[in-house]
C-alpha cells in the first residue's frame, strides 16, 4: 500500500502521471535488483539493502522526472522521495515477491505496479474533474464542483468509497464474497 | 484553555490526519489495539531520534548535493534500526521476538521518512527552526500525533470491522472513510 501520495497529490492527472512514472520505475528496478540479494542474510540487513537500493534508484528517476514533468516535482514535494520507501519494496519483497520463483515474481510485480498506476490515474482523473472542473489542466463544462475533493480529507473519503465500490463490483461479477481485508 | 489550545495545535499538526503520512503503516498495524499502540510508540522513537540525525544531514550536506538527502536519511534510519534492534535485544532477550516485529514495521515507512522531510522543509523555510532542539521537538510531536491517530483509529477499529458494516466496505474502506471524517474535523479546526 502506498496511500499517502494518492490521497495528497492524486488530485490532478498531471501529478498522478508523474507519480505513476516514478513509482513504476523505482519499484520495478528496486525489486528486480534487490532479488539478487543473498537470501541467507539476516532479515534486518536485507531490508536495509533494499532501502538503500531504492534510495539510489530514486536519484536518476528524480532527474528524469524533472525533465519530463518540470514544476510538478516541486508541487509533489516530500511525497516524491516517499515512493522509494513504499511497502512493496521494504515489506512485500520479503513476505511475498522473494518467496516466488523469478519467472512468477516478475508478472506478479508488474500487475501490482499496474494496479497502483490504475488507481492513482483513475482517482486523480475523477478528483480533478469534480474538484477543479478540469481534465489534465484543460477546462471542461462542469456545473457542480466539490472543492473538498482536492483536500486530504476528500482524498481519504473518496479512496475509501472507491475501494468499497470496487469490492462490491468484484463480488457481483465473481463467485467469491467481498473480502474483509485487502 | 491552554491545554485545549495545545491539543488543537497537536491535532492540526498531526501528520496522518493532515498529510496522510503513515496511513499504510497504521493500517498494517491495525490488527489489534496492542499492536497499533506499540507500533506508534516505536515510530515515535524513530521520528524523534531520526529528526536529530536529519538535522546533522541538513546541517552538513552541501546544498548542491541535496539529491543525496533521501540516501542520507535512509542511512540514518538504517543505523537507528540496527541500534534499536541491538538495544531491545539486550534489554529483554525473552521479549525481543515480539518487540522486533514492531521495529521492522516502524523503520522504513512514510511516517518516519515523511516526518524527516517535513521537518527539513519547515527548517529550510524558516532558518529559526534550523537547530537540533526544534528538529527533535518536531520529531517527538509527530510521533505523539501518530500515537493520537492510532488511539483514534483503535477506538473504532472493532466497529469498522464488525458484521454491521456491509461486507464491501468492511475493514480497509471503512477505516479510510473514518480517517477522512476525522481529517475533515481537524481541517476545520485549523
């Protein structure tokens, strides 16, 4: 789970694109490189190595993001470096990804990353439309604006509602009941 | 009145409720009230001592190398991580197996790193805050805020996970909406 950037910065599509690009590059590269860490090392040492690897990968990703998204990185602020300490890298690697064989791990990781990207892009699209009346900074003919959706509390509530809606839809189209915990 | 003002200031400065920092961690730890409160206390240790380390990084890292800030903060938190593991091992070898889980959860997350970056950002805007006392106090304040948010969440945890909540919204979505409502109340106080 990487919730805070989605809640705070996922209020415009431009922010979401920058975050999705950074999250995808940092997470994919960090987990793939970290997978070569010897498994026999103590847990704490491995976690430190994973965190250092992701912090190193963050440096060129930030430089690239400043080229592609000038101005946006400043707006995202502290939430940009926080992508490097996301739980997929420092928690899920040991509990999930590195227990799989590499050929199975790579597609699973790709789906996890694609899932995050889809969530932040969809959330940002709807929040930008309803909060500012724009799509990717272009004005649209929106009669009703809900400015609270651009605030952190709006992000919390909207993400919660979207998650509940997704679960309800999933239980409608599949035989399994809506789960209690993700 | 003084205490009420302080309480409101603490809520308004709360990093979870105002900046969503540490939301993932609080949900991971929300399995039980005990786990939640212990995690929050260990995070307070990390934010307080981490803030002192962040001061050293901000003070001595030349501004042209500021792209190395995350790496330096990671190194500082890694050192604290090892120190706390060793310290708790020698304090109580019997309880170490239980305690180390909280240290693992608390070390590398948005709550700790976000706090360090927030404190650093405030200090760069206001040079009067560029001293170790301000950094440590802000780190402690963020940790106490995290404990407060953990207590607020734990108060409603069982109800948000009960059968009375529709299955689709039970647990994670209900907790997000709940935090959103508390966050809205705090936002109105500011």
